[in-house]
């Protein structure tokens, strides 16, 4: 089985990325609707009083707390949506048989920047846990106590790959100029 071109592994992966992209876009819209609903709940708690029951940690979270959590979730999902969008464009060039397309360098750099932003968002979660004990109790289940080293390693790998693609695009341009 081929790695590049129509009918290859890259075209199959692009189809998977297309499906995931659409599903994630729908989920981001649903999260936005959830944010609006939670803000409505905060304005008039009687609207949703039958839906939300008191929890074991001193009562149900306020609509503003729910909206804040959903907003952070929307930021993560939006970042992942951006990454998948750029990967779709990269795989489109792979399916076309043009892996060293000059646009792929920029796409990989964007992916690296979004991964770094998601890593910063993760790091900001820890001081927020110190400020809000309820938040710390809700997010502590099964999570590590420090920044994820794998995320930062992935950022470095993506930036190195961007430079590899930049060099490949440069070599392709030179080869095209050769008679």
C-alpha cells in the first residue's frame, strides 16, 4: 500500500480527519449552547431547577462556574479543531502527492503554536486549583500534579518537523530550477 497519492494511506487518514473535524465542530457548537444555557441558569435559576440536583460538595455549581468550565473545554476543543484543520490541509497535499508543499511548513508551525497554547492552558489549571478548592477536588481525579512533559516534547517535535519540511521544500525548488 502506498503512503502518498490517491487511494493511499494518507487519503484514508484524511477521510478520518474529515469525519473527526465535523464531529468536533458540532461538539464546539454544542459546548457554546451549553455555555449560553448555563449563563441563563445563572440569571434565572428557576429555569433549570428541576434539572440540576445538589451535589455532595456543598451544593450545585453556579451557572457561572459551569460556563467557566465549559469555556475552558471550548478552548481545548477549539485548539484541537484548529490542529485537525491544519492536519487535514497537510494530508490533502500528501494525497495530491506533494508532501513538501511550501504551505505545510506554516501549517506545522501553527500546529506547534496551538499545542503550546494548549500546554499553557493546562499549566494555568494548577494555580486555579489552588484558588478554588472545589475546582481542585473536581479536577484532581486521575490527573498528574505537574505539567505534562509529553505535550512540550510534542511541541518541539512539530517545530523540528516544520524545519524538515521547510528544507524539503527548498530542495524541491532547487531541483525544479535545475536544467
